[in-house]
C-alpha cells in the first residue's frame, strides 16, 4: 500500500520556468513532510520541510505548499536552473512514531537551457 | 553527507553469500535508519534504531538483520543474499531533538 503518492514521474522544464511536483498522503497522523533532492550516485539531501501548522514555507527558490484538508503538498521550484536537474522525493512521517519516513516514488526533473 | 559514512561503496555478491553493510556517524545521535532504494519505488525503510542496543523493523525487513552495538555504528547484515536484494542501501541519522533525517552516500549492492 503506497501511503505517499508522487506525481509526475518525470518533468521537463525550460530554464527560468517553474517546476511543480505534487504529493498526496493517506495517513492523517503524518505531521512532518520533507522534500529531498538526489543527484546520480549520491544520497538524498534534505531540501526543505514543513509541519502541518503552516500552509506554505519558502526557502530561496524552493517553496512547499501544504493543504491539510486535501492531504496534499507540493514543491515549487521558481526560476528553475539546469543545476536543479535531479530526482526529487517527497516523504512523510509521524514525528511521534520514531520519525520513520515514507517516501514517494520520485520525480526526475530535467531543466533544459 | 552530514557526518554519515557507509562502507563498502560497491559490492557484488553471488546468491547465498553473506555480507555486512556498515554505517557510522561522527556524532553520538540516538536515531539511525537503514533504507533501500529501488528504481521507481523511492526509498523504503528496512530497520531503524532509536537508541544504542535497540532495533525495530521497518517496511521491508525480511532477509535482513541489524546490529546497534554502540551509538556510532549501525550495521545491516544479509545472511543469504538473493537477487531481489540488489539495490542501493542508504543509512540515515536524525540529530537528537530534531526531525530532519540526513543520509549517507549509499552502498550499491548487486546480487547475481
């Protein structure tokens, strides 16, 4: 049972455009929602994370939007750059349950110059 | 990689062979995790350890054992490797008092 569904599987964006990746979750006990960026041959790197007490969090060009009632959250990458080309994973966890992350299947982003 | 080291980086095993993947942190944080990453499936939790001497199963524990003999190290053992265990294995830590998980560089394992 996939508890975190991520879409799209792949995404092509032109340089300067906005990249949007969406995730939906099922378990209402989840209360921590991070996004990871992974380059080929490397481990996932934490990009940005949000708790459900806020609807949006922004760090530089990266923004998480969170909709608790719809059980959805999304990553927006503004002014996308070729260096942003990577695989992005959303995840969710219950911080009171040993913080075991449940990951989405990943989105491969390609930013064309 | 946030002070998380994994050895080896690459390994090829024959079906039925055994091996241990090592993970070490350069701090003394309590929580450590083992995940596997397969194409199209994201990362899945194999085992985790909330503190030294304690371990518990994650989503996909079958075929694996773990050991947390001290705070710094968390090892993952394959007693009898199977081709289905071909994957990239990542260790992660959580700093005490925080939520963020930080991952090591990974071990790429192929079982033939």
